[in-house]
């Protein structure tokens, strides 16, 4: 376990009554930015599900070739 990143925590508050998606986003960012503690098993699963969903999301091609 590392030191708590107080600046990150102050700037990134968990929303009140956060949705599952908001919690997933927060815990994912927290795992990357702060070494204050190891995520619990349920948090780790939430992070893994969130990252898998991001990787599976379709990429929209908005380049000039895409316009017909």
C-alpha cells in the first residue's frame, strides 16, 4: 500500500448516491491515480467490468472519409 494522494481525493469526490457507472468510473480512476489502498474484490470486479465495457464500445469514425 502506498501513500494517499490527498490532492486527487480532494479534486475527485465520489458523487452522492452514485450510480454503478459513476462508481465504476471513480474506482477505475482511483486505482490509477492513488496508491492509498488495494481495491476490494467487488471494487476490482467493478473496475474490470468497466474497463471491458470501454474496450468493447464501438469506435465512431468521424473522419472526412466517413461523410458520404
